[in-house]
């Protein structure tokens, strides 16, 4: 029988720990899975004892708190195989390992800004990549999903077999089972022109407007985002950035470096630079572009997709999430469009592919209480509502409300279809310790 840890066991707290530290969870049982067989046993145990069940690998995207039930951890499942341009990865693999393995084949995955994120959770949420405007969502490249459903069966979902489940998992995340392996296509990328431009507090407004205007007409090979980051006045922060509210423009361009230099010239001219890391780099160094903190911490985040960023919206972002905001807030503006607007052959759960930007807000819970952060974020997103087209579940973190995130994220038609798939594979709603899609009660 698979190992099971209970509260009070020596390894329980270590096994429970993840990157997100602000969402309290206290399962009755933790199952440290090393294989798909272990996952099957854990799910069957939950069914036999009528317990809810959840999963985490790295714990970046932990959504809701819970007590009781079964938690399956998958970080020991680290197999990677690459063949004919397709990667097969086990449930605990992180992007950094895939990036390194793919590079040996002259290929790259559609990974995000931080290589420490787990592949499965990221991809099941859609997967907004550094290469997204050229190649679309990571979920669009998935060819097969191996998943243990609530009946304790290991299934293989593809566009041709278990097609409804294949659709629902790519966007519906962990509502339908525990994914034990993913297969997805890689792309022919080995290098890019990338890095970031950093500007100081006094330049925030000018840089926001310059980036918004610059983003209006770019080739698909250019993916970019803008971060507004309050930097602490502490010795570990590099001197030019220390104590500044930094505007960081992130660049990932798949053309040659000379053309990249020409394209970013208007940004370099927008305001005095505090830092400039733009250069041609191997894709294996793509994590340096955003240079995000690698240590676990507690955070709450929310987001909206928007049809545009007009001057009123930029003013609202500065007011509610800039240097004078009531709680320190990191804001990330992501440019969408390009391949992200294309409908792939086998799309996952729908989102507004006509949206032009995402606006994301993230605050560290150490700096303020969760309720205070939620209120501050609420003011920001209320101000953006007139041009908001939806939100992305993949960027909703740490909200302690039991609430209705699924209803806020999915269209009524998609939510109905998700509920029907849920009724087919998990009629008892065993996988409910997440942003839950409840099974349709009148299905079948």
C-alpha cells in the first residue's frame, strides 16, 4: 500500500509545504505519489472512505483552503521523454527540467516566466508562454493527458478518445481527476532576443503610456509584458532599483537581435533607464527575463482580461496599484493577440481570444492581511470593469473565499458543458477542493 501521512507524522508538514504559503490546508491524509499506481491507490482510498481529494505538485497555484480529505503530492513523479518533437512529462515535472531536456533536441516548450512552476498545473490553466504570441497557449499544444478519475481508473484523454474530458481538463484544471502525465508538442526555438528594461518611480506614467502605444502594432514574434514592482529599500536589492517602484518591460522576441533592437528603440527612449538586460540569449536562460523570486511566500492575486488600456484605465492602475496604493501591489500587464487570438484545431475551455491585454495584481500577504488585499484589488478591478472581458483562472491565487470563481471565469455555455463532464467522471464531486465546478444534477 502506498505511504500515507497523517497530521503529527514527522514528514507531514514538509510534504504539505508548497510555493504558496498563504492558503491554509490540513488534509486528513497526504499521499506522496511516486507513480500513477500510487495515484490510483490514493483515489480509490478516497472513494472507499467518501473523502474529497486534491492534488499539488509545486503548490504555486493553490486556490482554496481546506481541512480534511486526501491530498496527493506528485513532485516525485519526474520522468521526461522527448520523441519526434513531442514531450511526455510526468506530473511532478517543472518547466526548468523540460527546457533543459528540449534544448538537447533544438526545441523549446511553451513555458512561462518562471522555470520553477510545475508543468501540469500551468498547462491545465491554459499556459500563457513567453512565446505565446507566436505559438499560442501551452494547452493548445497538448496531444494527450493521462488522468486518474474519481472511479480510480487511469484514462488516456486525447482529441479522439475521451474527447470531452480532454477538452475539460485544458482550462478546467483539477476538477476532473489527477493528471499523471502530459504529452505536448515542442517548438523549434533555441534562442531569443530578450530581457527587460527597468525604469524608476518618476517614470511610471510615461512608461505605461509608451508601452501601451508601442504594443499596438507588433509582429507575432514579439511577446511582451510590463510589470510594476515595488522594490524594498533593503541591501539585497541592487542599488539602482532599491526603494524604487520599478516599471519593468519584459521582452521575448523570436527574430534576430538587430531587428529586436530596432523594435524596442521607442521603449528605451521613453524615460531614463535604471537597468537594461536585453540581449540575445539561449532559451535555456529565459527565466532571467522576468527574474522572479524563487523562494516560497504567501500571496493573493486576481486578474482581468481587457479589450483595451485607455488613459483612464492606466490612471486607475497607477492610483490603485502604484506607489500610493493602500497595500504594496505588483501589477503585470500582458500583451495578448497574435497566436493567442487564433482558435486551434482542438481548443480547450474557452476564454476571450479577442482580449488585448491581461491585467494582473499580486500582493504579498506578509505585507497586509488577506481582507485588506482583497479590498484593494477589488477597487482596481472595479475601475477596469467597463473594458473587462473576463478573467483567467490560472491567475487567481490564494483567495480564501469558497466562492464562485468558476462562474466568474467560464461562460455559461462552457460552465454547463464542464458540469456535464463533471457529472460523467466525478458525480460525487470528489474533486471539489479547488475552484469547484459542481456536477450537473440533471446530466444523463
